[in-house]
């Protein structure tokens, strides 16, 4: 029995290149944005966070309020 190449089923890992084409750019963008954020805040703006400022929150309060801000992204049922 002779089968053509196009009639054969694809190997088990054949869909991987499509998935990797999606995952790799997303992962690269995430790592790049993390690097830019660390460079900006830990490098360039670090001096602003050390001195007390009426504009910026203290580290403890900023850390505490960060999670309240992130809570806004979590769906909590029907908001209509």
C-alpha cells in the first residue's frame, strides 16, 4: 500500500512551531519590558525613592497599596 506524503498524519510535535511562534515573542516582550522597568526605576529613578517626598509614597505604603490597585483587575462578579 503506497501513501502519498500529504496523506500521512503529522507527527505528534508538528503543531509546536506554531505555538512557539506565539510564545517566544510574548516572552521576549515581557522580558524586555521587565528589563526596561528595572533599568528605569532601579537605575535612573532610584535617587527619587530614597529621599522623602510629598509626591511619592513611602515604600511600605506603596507596597501595601499596590495590591489594592491590582485588585481592580480581578473580576468580582456582575458589575452592571
